[in-house]
C-alpha cells in the first residue's frame, strides 16, 4: 500500500506533497525532449501495469513498484513517469486518493531519482556490453534501495499522522520486504540485458 488514500494524512502533508511534486515536475518537463517520449511512454506503461497486480494482506496490499527501474532508465523523467502512472491508477481503478497524488508521487518518485543517482555514480553511464556486470550490480542496488526508501517515506508519513497507524505501518513494511529483493533482482537482470543489446539507452537522460 504505497497508494495513500484521501483523508489519511494531515492537510499540510499532502499539500506539501503537491508543492514538491509541482516543482520537480516543472523541472523534469523542462528537460524533456521529443525523442524522450517513446521511452518515457514505454516505462510509464510498465510501471502502471506492474502496480495493478495487488496481493491483499490484511488491511493492506502488496504490489510491485518499479520506481528504481524507472529511475535507472529515465533519470529525471522518472518523476513524470510515476506521476502519470499514479494519476491513471487513481482515476481508472481508485488506487489512492486525489488529494494524495502529490505525496504518493513524492514517495515513489524521489526514491526513483535517488536510484538514478546511485546508478549514475556507480557506472558513470559509460555502459558497454563488456561492463554489463557492473551495470547489473548497480541496477540491482538502485532497484532495491528505491523500494526501501519508498517504504520509509510512507512509514514516516503514517507515523507522523498518528500512533493509530503503527500496526498498519509495520504490516506494510514487513510484507513488502520480499518486493525489495524481487525488484532488485528484476532491475539488475533487465539492466544487464539492455547493457548487452542496446547500451546507448543509458546515455539518454
């Protein structure tokens, strides 16, 4: 449950989320070029579809996030990618609330940007088929860290809202621990594959 619903958080929290999201979106879109649109569309579709697969666990649910994968592949454009996916999920399927789209984007989008920084620092974006193992390693690290940070952001917001969310917070974090490992492995494998067949994709951020 990284989709926070309406009425859960205090106004200053979800309002602040919208403010942060507006600033980052404006910057990201100012950097976007026409040639970025196909790649952005494909990754956004992947994030959208992956998050639709929910497994109910008590009062919450577990699902894939792929924010680390989006960060590695898109850089700063991972933020509008996640924003669009969340808007579609909210209006089409009722995942999360309208007022909390901003803070939900922060929870998944900021970790995606940090994942990109991890990947860029580790590889220098100088990726060739012969360096695919290094790309896979830092892709896996980025994929796992992004999920961890998303859960930490969510936990901090829920606990700040009230002690009554303690049990839910523990449940959400504990049930998503396997997702951390799965997304780390997934991101590392896919990044390694792309590094082998089309490494120039990593240079287009």
